[in-house]
C-alpha cells in the first residue's frame, strides 16, 4: 500500500512539473506613442533560446520551459530592450520605447503592407504627420520639401489650393511629368492636375492632393524606386508616396482641436523704379529726366494674405472596435485682392473585429468641398500684374476722357471703370485699349471673376480575415469620385485681344472617377533559421477622367453682353463634350521575402498587368520582375562597440508603363464647319515604356543610434518612349500625315545621402538633426535614332525654348545669345550700335533647369517644455529664365534701367566694327536685350538658393500641474519660407508657374514669392 501511495505521489509530482513546463504565455507588443503593433519582435524566455516572434498584429504566444521565476526579454532593432517578469501571468502586453536608432523599424510598404525597415532591399523614408505639418502649409506636400532625399518639390505660384510638382529621382519620360503614385491607406488615389499657366497666360487649376486634410495624416512613406513600388504596377513606376491616415485607438475617448492662424505677405517683388516717366505719352517709361511720381501703388496693391485652419477630431476604441472622426475647415485669402479659398473636410473611419478577432472590417469615408475664387493668373494675358508693373511712371491719359491729361495710377485704381453711353454699360478705364497684354489691374480683379469648385468623396472598405496564425487574406475596394467646375467670366470692356466686345465665358465641368479593388493573401512563418513573408494577389482598376462639357467663346461675341449662359453662346462656337479617357488595368502580383537568421533577406517580386491603353496592339499584357538582397552586417560579424547597426542592400527591377490614353484609336473632332479628321496614324504596334532600375545602398548607425548614415546609388534607364514623327508622302494614306513610334533612352543616375545625429541628449535638453542630400543626373542618351538634331518641344515662345535633344536632358533651356567675336566681345550693329544676337531659328543651349544637387537640413531642439525646429533648404546650380525682367527692362520700369540712366550708360565689353566700345546708351541696350524678343542669355539666372524654409517654436503646457481638464495642450509660433540666406535670381526660382512638363523654370509675371507666419494651438481632451 505504501508503495502504491509513493508511486501515486511521484506521478502527481511529475504531472505537476510537466504542467508547469507547459505554461503558455501570450500577449501583444506595440510601439510607444502611436500604439501601433510591432511585427517581428523577438520574445525570449531569459536564459534560454526558447521563444517566439510577434506576428503582423504584434501578437505572440509560446510555452514556457521554466515558469517558476521566468522573465521575458523583448528585443527589436530600434527599440529599447525590455525585461518583464512573468509572475504567474499568462497574458503580458508590452509597450516598447524607441532608442532613436532611427532604422524606422516598421514601415508601410507597397499595398499598405508593413515590413521591418531592416529587411527592405530598397530606399524608403518616412515622415510623421506632426513633423510634416510643423509649419502648417495648406498643401501638405510642400511640407515634405527638404525632408526626403531625392524628392523634388516645386510649389505653384497660384496660392492656396494650387498644385505641386513632385518628382522622385528625375524626369523619366517626355510624355508625362513623372509624378509618383499617391496612395491612401494602401489604395491608389486620383491626383489629376487641371490646366496650367504658360508664357501667354492661364491659371493653375489645382490637383487632387490639395483637397486632403493634412491633420488626418498619421505619416507619409516615400518609396523612391520602381523596385519599392513594383507591386502597384506601372502606375508606381515613378515611385510611390504612401499616405497613412489616422485611426481610432484603444483606450479613453479623446477629442482634439487644432487651430492655426497663418498670415502671408509678399516676400520679394521685382525691383522697380519710380524716378523716370514716359515721353510724349508713350506706354514705356524711357524719359531721361527725373520726376516726382507715385511710388507706393505696387506695394499697396498686394494684400496681407491669411490661412485659417481648424480641425476637430474624435478618437475612440477598445480591443474590438475603433472609431475616428474629424472635421476640418480651411479659409484662406491670397495676396492678390479678391482671391479666396475655402475647403471643408469630413473624415469617418471605423474598424471592428469579429469572429474571435479573426475578421476585421475597416471602412473610411473622406468628403471634401473646395471653393476657390479668383485664383491668381500668370503669363501675359489677362493678368493684373502686367498693368501694375508696367504703368507709365509719369501717368497716362484715360481712354474715357483724354482732356483730363496724364493721370497717376491712383486715378485708375479709383476709376477702374466708366459708363460708356454708346453701349449703355460700364467699360474698362485704362490709358490704352487693345494693348497686347496690358489691362487695368483693378478691372481684372473685379470684372473678370473666376470660380473653381470641387466636390469629392473617397470611400474605401477593407475586409481582413486571419485564416490561420500564419495566413491572412484581405479584400479592399475604393471609389474616388470628384466633380469639378471652372467658371471664368470676362465682362465686356475687357482686353479686346482676348475678349469679345460682349464679353467672354470660359466654362468647363467634368468628373473624375476611379474604382479600385484587390484581394491579397499574406503568409508569414519561420522554419528554424529561415523565415518567409509571402504576398499573392490581384487587382482591378477602372479610371475615367475629364468626362464633361466645356465652352469658350473667346473673341466671338456673345449674343447679349455679360450674360454667361449656354443659350447666350454664339452659333459659331461649340459647346463641347470633353473626355480625358477611360483606362482599365488588371494586375496579378506576388512577393516572396526569405530571411536567414534575421540577418540576410532575399526579396523577389513580380507583376503582370493588362492595360486597355494598349488594347489591339498585342502588347496589352506585360510582365515585370524585381529582386533585392539585404544583409545585416552587424548581425553577421562582430562589430566594434561604437557600431550599433550596419546594413547593405542591392536591388534591380524592370517596370513597364503603358502609353497615354488615346494613341491607339482614331479620334476625329467635330467643329462648327464639320468633321475635322484625325491626321495621326493609330499606334497599333505600341509597346509599353520600359524602366530598368538598379539600386545599391548601405545603412549604418553608430554610438547606440546617436549617429546614422544612409547612402544610396541608383541607375534608372527608360526606353520605348512614345514619340511622334511625320510620314513621308509614300507612307501617307487615309489622311494620315504623322505617326507614333517607340524609341529613345533616358537615363537618371544619382546618389542620396541621409545623415542623422543626436549630438546632445539629456534629461532636460535634446538636439536632433538630419541632413538630406541628393544629386541626380538626367541624360537623354537617345531620342530619334539616327537624327541627333531632331528635338521635342516642351514649351517654347518669345525666345524661350524648353527642348529635349539627344545628349541633353529633360528641361534644358535654349534661346538667343549675345553674338561675340573670338575674343569674347559683344558684337554691335555697325549702324545703330545695338548688341547683335544669335539666330532665333537655331537657338543656342543655355543650361539645365535642374539643380546640380539639393540639400535639406532639419533640426529639432527640446528643452523642458519648449521645442524649436527649423529646416534649411538649398538648391545648388541649375538655370531659370525670367521673361518678367526682360519686359520690365524694355519698358524702362526696372530699377536697373534707372541706375543706368543715373550713370548715363550701361558698361559693355563690345566691339562695333573694329572699334572697342565700353559704354552704351541704356534705352538702346535694354530695348535690344529686353522685351518679348530680346536676348535670352541676358535674363538667364543661376537657380542656386539657400533659404530658411520652416521654423516652429512650440510650448507644451503641463496641464496636470495647471489643473486643466486636458490630456495635453501646446501652442506654436510657426513660419514658412521666411527668408533667403543666399539667392542669385531676382525672383524665387523654386516657385513654379506651371507644375506640368511645360514651361519649366520660366518666370513670366507670376505672383511674387510669399512668406507665412502665425501660430497654432492644439488641445486634446
């Protein structure tokens, strides 16, 4: 009996030990601050090699070997190691703190998939929403300038709601602007740009990005190369900018209110003279006799602009459901009088877990209403700035009553219209009628009203099902719809060069629509030392752009003056149906990432697209692959103690990009006189444009993350450009006189360097600094085979030529130059003494528009409750051309013409016949080199500039100490584009008149550069 009792006791003891050995512990690991799940965190039982890694949602589970006194060790690159005693618990959740190694441990990649940054085989940078919005720019993309290496951003001169030119790693096509793809929460969005300004005039009509609420953005990831973006297909060929929006978070419901008041003032106007007037009532101010004339009217014309932005957001959630709601209101007034902008944004995002947390449903609806009045013009025509700058300094006789004699500008401000009895209506008061491009500025801003409106909805649904611990499936769908209208009215009496005697109505209204859906399987598993992350999916995308109507009577008289309706359109003007095209794209894609001992990673991707833009060509289906390899050197070999992290990477990819819509089909047009037959032969043998990318990089962190260096070299070759050429007489048939064909090779290669450091760290004071450097060399290796002198015109007029030649680069500037002898002297006309110029028929190369390199230096200082941040941007090299300065000189209204008259001459190294000439008459000189058809070389400027782009001083209130019923509160003083440390051009060369491929680096009566300054208040309840 005793033996049986002893045996029973031993069995019970062994069973108890066994049960203890099998104790299971589980939990979830998230990052501090944003509570985002951290996949791939190593969770080990201390003193053993036993443990697990967290899954996609940050969850882990495993059995303890020694439950008694067990301690869990949580470790992850870029976060502080944490040890947590088990103490008999079976569920342990952990929040890991960043150790500032800045490896960007978990980043959002293509399709919204999260990956550990150390495993990536390509370059990627992430910017938080708070960092991006420190200076509170209305268009959030401008806040990225200088914060990401290789990202070129040029801001439109049209003010609030204007579009942005964004290029990653150089221009790659002569058919498009090489903009990256923009993605919201993993789903592509529409970012169509409206019309743009050119030499002759026009208005920027904004883009899709300007309609988003920046306060809804959690972070932005910039995937720079095609290797990073290949899973998005050809639309990601120029890189991808992934926007991750805020969502509800677990815990107590929070209410946040963010309010900013930003003021805008003109930073730099043209340097004008008000000392010399005109002679005998001329429009130009070329008197040599000084006078006492009005001098403040240019300054007085510009207003102090404002941007008022208010956002209210509510976040709530628990372990089963989360909700985020926000309402944003933006009101802005520009520096041009009567220009205003208003935007309303509503966002509602909800996520719910069901079926034992296996099923997650996430829905997001973003609504936007945008209204812009009198958006600023640029270029010659119907622009208030031409008349403002060029008005004769000594005054001019009004057209309504010449007996009044010469009147100063103030007269025309107070009397911009007069009653014309023979027309029984008000008419423009000015000193000249039908001048090629001059109008009364106050008539333009009051009697040429423009209203642009956009109503937009972006709705998406994401269904995610956790099939097993390792396998997940998600299906997503989105619908992006925008209704846009543009209504420009010119009243009778406007400049008759552009407007009929009864007025002009330029109106269009159209829809942009995009439907997107995809289904994606993701699989993650470890097999001993090997790990596997796999993605398999398919997508469908249908886009319809510019579907609507348009009308513009131009100089054809309306039936009745100043009535802007369709029934008032003259019979010789068509009300047109407009259509930007419909594109259907289907894709199937896969990605495999193999890891070995968490230190070597192989990434393989492939995608096949089917595009309707290539239908009937036999090339509508195209496949492209990508491969990358990453090695974590610091885990492969023993490094010195001062090296915290070291990584090398290499990748290669090939991406095919479909040709623009409308090249395949024959598209005839209908005019008032009948059918206008298309003369371009259908492009039935079209091939997709092909981009081949190679990238090498390395990433190092020193002194426990206090110093970091990321270096990237890339090479991008773009071939199979869609080019046009004329058909010879024997080739012409069915009225076709030209055709499209595939040819050309464009190469972009360069380096990107990101250097970050934390020079000072302490309990009270911290200093973080980051330097972004990028250098890109764009070269057109080949354009038209066997025809090196043949070029593509990207916008040429008035001695300014933007052309693409073999051996050059996209954006090269051509024009006329001073004619010089072998000694370099400027040759002068032997009769008049005027400088001679080279032939405009064969314009000369003047320089590249792109800078040699770019830098952005950002700093953040934290002292107790204060935080000071600033960003310095530098563009070194490159050229820009100013038609504004050329015109001002020819009219004698620039300060340099007054200085020359004060001096009595313009110094010149010239030669007239065989006689050396060192001085020349100012009017003769500037009338020759300036004006609409002068010498381009004289107005070509170095684009180099260094500026203080952003600055913000923030104070975080200690709400608990103050006894306030708040979670937190902060107040900031902010500024944007505050001043230049160095600049050569007499204008801001980074301000873009046009954000498309045309008229790059051209300044022609654009709105002057502005600075903004103000404050921001943020409180959270």
